[in-house]
């Protein structure tokens, strides 16, 4: 599969709430970095297990109907940039989120090697406090 197809497959798996399929697209040594000052930022995580533990498990505990919807992409070689929206309701506050994002992915030899998130962390902070 081409880099765009792999990244799009990741978003499709998330849309089906299929974390196993999404995580299977990540390389064993994937470098995953959330935006600094986002609720889940703690540096760069290495490997799918770290992404699951530090991101997807907390999101599933803390959010209702959390969605990651990518609606446009830019591709240059192994780099894919996705633009879209986060949405959901934070359980502890009952506040809803609608925040734009840009995700930079690098795909090498059929697996996702690198992910970096760009988003409005102030919008996220306002929802969780």
C-alpha cells in the first residue's frame, strides 16, 4: 500500500473503533508525539504499546463519542499530512470539543514510522477544566 492508503486506513480503523487494526499499522519503533501542552503530551512515545497506554486507553476512559475525522490530505513521498477535526464530550466536565488538527505522518516500507500532532491545545484545555 502507498503512504496515503496506510494513513487513511488508520483513520478508517479509528472510525470503526478498531484499535487493533489501527495499531497494527504502526511500526514496532514508531515515534509518536502529541502536541506540547495537550492533555496527553509526555514527550515522544516509542512503539504501539506506548501509544495505546498513553493515548488511546486514557481517551477511551475519559471521553464519550471521541472522534478523529480527517477530511483532506497532502502527500509528498513518504510524508502524509492530514487535516481534520477532533470531536467528543469530556466525561468529567460534560463539555464538548470541536478542535481542528494537522497530523504529520511518515510511512516507510508499508508501516507508520513517525506521527506528530498539531492542534489548538487551548481548546482542549478549556474542555477538560
